[in-house]
C-alpha cells in the first residue's frame, strides 16, 4: 500500500516509540468545558495544545489572541499550564504574506496574556523560495521567548530545509481519504519521529488501527485523529472524536504496538 515506506526510507521504523497528541484546536472553553477538562487527565499524553485557532477562538472571532485577554480562556489556560501541558499560540503566516510586525505583535500578546510555551505557525509555505522569510519569523519569535517551541504547520511535506528551522513540522493535515494513500518524503528518515506531526480528520473507528500504523510507519511522533469531518464547513477539530477514550487507551502511557 502507498503508506508503506518508499525506497530510501528507514527499513525498520520504531513502532514502539510512544505517540503523543497535538491538539490543533477545540471549541472555546465557554462552549466546550468538557473537552478542555479531558486534556487534564493523567493518562492523556499531550505534546501540545494550540490556543487561538479558529475553533478555539472566542465566539465570533476569527482566531489569534484577540484585542484583549479572554476572561473565559484565562482560567482554562492556567489549568492546562499548571498540569504541565505545553501551550502554543496560533499564528497565521498566510504562506509568507503576513506583515512581519503584525505577526510579532500577536506573538507578544500570547506571551503577555497566556504565557505560551511557543507558537504554531499555520499556513506555512513548503517551497525553498520562502525559507528566508520563515527563518526570519522563527528567529524573531525565539527572541521573544527563550527556548520557544515552534511548530510549522505545512499540511504537506515541505522541502527538507524547513526541518532546520523548527522543533516540529506538521507534514500532513487533511482527510482520511487522502491520508490512507499518502506517502512520506524520504528526507524525513534523517530525523526522529518527534520532529513530525500528522493531523487527520474523518478517520472511521474501524480504521483507527490502520491510521496509527500509517503514522508510525511514516515516522510521526505526534498525531491527532478524529472521526469528525469538515462537512457543511464544520471545523473537525472543535469537538473531540467519538472514540476519544479508545484512542487514548491505545497510545496512552506505557502503550505500544
């Protein structure tokens, strides 16, 4: 099948390496308090949670930190932070077209209000021509916060140079119908699984095992799978998957395939 390792990829993937969740966004805590509470469970291995994405933004807002601190987000974020959950502020790069000063202004507001641990850079370019622009943005963000965690959300495999800029790359974001036939870029074999993340929606419960095998074979250490879809322009990330307890039990602490 196409998700199996193409020529040049590592022959023996580390199938015992633990998987962790990268949560790309949930509904605002005022609308989904139970979802936020689930992330506090000791058996849920969370790599990071993104704040300010479309689903997690305040009702009626388009995303980002907003113009002022959100009184409902502040206590919810504090609980996650106290539990040791890594928090990332959502920044939209607009494929390299975002004004630099605007991007840094949003980043500073995330730091001031929510004390984030780093940033998730959405709509990140994939081609080599944009490497200097993204490098400049990442370097500036790391001057705002020492050891900031930076995740570049490409949604597809970028050129290999981006791996030198960030802590982690999201190399797949999309539907199960595409993920089950996806192939991995051979250059990723030079990096450990914790450098890559896959975000997949529309994964049926019956195919959950297959999806987890794909993630492991393709060398992703962070994942988020859901059976929710983008039908009728819905945000598939705003509520947890219907099989949340099941997927937690399969990748939780001490679990391997």
